C-alpha cells in the first residue's frame, strides 16, 4: 500500500510544480517500501527479487539525479514549472542525459532485457520474483502503481522538451515508449551484473561528460 501511495505522491509532486529532488526522493522511497514488503515474506524467490530490485534501484538512481542536475544547469530551477517554461528546450544542451534516461527507463519499467527483479510474462506468474507472495488487492495495488510510475517517467522525459517544443516532445516520448515495447519483445533477460555495470557506465560516460561539456557551454 505504501508503494502505491508514494508513487502517486511522486506523480502529484511532479505535476504540481514541486522540487525535482523531492520528487526523486518520493519515487525512491516508494521502491524502498516495495523492497521491504518483498523481504517481509518467507519466500526465497521474493527475497531474491527484492535483492535484485535493490540492485536495479542503485543502478538507475545516479542517472536520474544527474539528469535533474542537468535540467537545473540549463534552466536555473529545480522546480518543474521553471523547467517547463524555459525558453530553450533542455534537450538541445543535454541530449546525452536524455539518451541516458531512455536507457534506464527500460530498467524502471521492468522491461526485457532489464527485468531482473520480476517478470510480467504469463508463463512465469507462479515464480515471479519480487511479487511472488503478493496476490489479490495487494498485487492489484502494485500493478496500479506501475501504471502511475509509467505516467510519471514519461512526464519526467517531457521536461527535456518543455513548452519550448511540446509537440516534438510528445512525438519523441511516444516513439520512446514504442521502442521500449519493441525491445521488451525482442530481447531476453540480461544478468544483473550487466544491468548494474551498464547503467553506471551510461551515467559516467553520457551523464558526467554532458555535464562537463555544459559547464563550458554555459
């Protein structure tokens, strides 16, 4: 229940002109509650899923924070409204950060090949990792939270375009989501080591290099 509540709160904060760092904190806290819920069960499959969800969380959070810092450096504001109304579309100055966010989006959505903590395929429902011991209304709340998180993440990507290029932003985000669906159906699950190293490599290479370049451009 706490997972759903904090996912909804993070979405409300994002669309209510709140501080972007507070939004990220609420999103992270939501996943911490989900991990604690899986750990509280006696299933070894749920425990393994919880450990892998924790790894996934540690893999993607640096990129999200770096993206928030990049948006601040471009717009001068951590507030979502200040970012949205910027005269310049942030993606023009931080394209590498956008690419990095698209990369970790696959992890956040639990899509193949990065669905290391659980699986959404029918033939794996009985041994589902993180959510093995959840059922009924509890599992329903988790699934609803996933839908809220999808809207949240796509809304976060829209910050890279803002009102400076809203139509282009909508088209690009729709294309990104279709790409995620294609990758999910075309790729097999990767090992957690690859997921962790890949996300950190993307953060270090694309994230910090873009911030370094932006420092001199600005």
